[in-house]
C-alpha cells in the first residue's frame, strides 16, 4: 500500500521541529490545508500529542504534535500463537 505524500511531508516537517508543532503551525509551514492535516496526523502511527498549549481568549487548547524516531532495526512485537 502506497503512503500518501501529505503524510510524508508532515512527518519530515515535524522531524525538523523536535519540540513539536500545533496543527495551525503545520498548516502554515507546509501549505497543507487543515482539513487534510488533522486526519493525516490521527492516521500516522508515529505521530503523537506531546502536550497542550492554552488557547487564546475563549478558544480551546491546541495540541502540540511530535513524531517518534523509530529505529530501523526495531523488531515487531511477538504474537501469541493459537493452539
């Protein structure tokens, strides 16, 4: 299955900013719309919410997203075999 290019662009952007970025910052820096960015972040297995920042006056808090660096030699978890 081919990975969408938006996921790759978002992942590379988040790797450049190890402290993380909010969704608005990701949209502004990448040029990808918010309607695409939010679902992409939720689908990315290596993206996670690191912390929340307080929103401006009467706005909800914003999530700060980061990506985890997965080592290439990371073995998959062992699955129990059915007897």
